[in-house]
């Protein structure tokens, strides 16, 4: 009974919204630097072709924006989870959890994306307002 009361409270909705907004903003802000020319040198250092600049930047920007507005949140969080797995294992090599080359923030963002996949967009979202969006697309 107590769980039902908590689920319908404004705090529960605010928590959904807060997690989505925080993770979405982090990805949007982080992706903006990837649209600049300086990111090309980093890609070359990783052995990736320069043509990958915009797909990589868009893979963070578009899902981040969708998380912020609350549309297609599960799909967006899944895409961002794949991006974070790439950051953890390909870019940083998963060498250290903390310190130089540490992946603690990456693991935290991955965990947040996985939470969003499980809990969905919440009631403060475009998906909830439309109500015709199938659950797996929310």
C-alpha cells in the first residue's frame, strides 16, 4: 500500500524527471565538443576515420535531447548505453576505476542509462502526454 502512495507522489515523478534531465544534459553538453575540429585529432589517435566525427557526436546529442524531452527514452538510453560501453572499453580501455584514465563517471552514466531503460520516462514527459506511444518506445 505504501508503495502505491509513493509511486503516485510528485516526488516519484520529480525523481524520474531529474534522472532523465541530468543524464540528458550531460550527454548533450559532452557531445557539443565533438562537433569541433579538434575532435578529429582524437579520432585519428584512436585509429578511427575522420568521417566518424558527426555520427559519434550525433549518437550522443540526439538521444540526450530525447531524454530531456522524454521521448523515446528507452531507445535513447539504450543507444547511450552502447556509447558508454564504447567509452569504457574502447576509448579508456577499462584500465582503472579511478585516477588517470578512470572510468568512474562512465560507469555512473552507464548505470543511469540502465535505470532509465528499466523505469521508463515517467509522467513528466512527452511520451506520457501523448499516451499513444507503445511502452517499448517510451
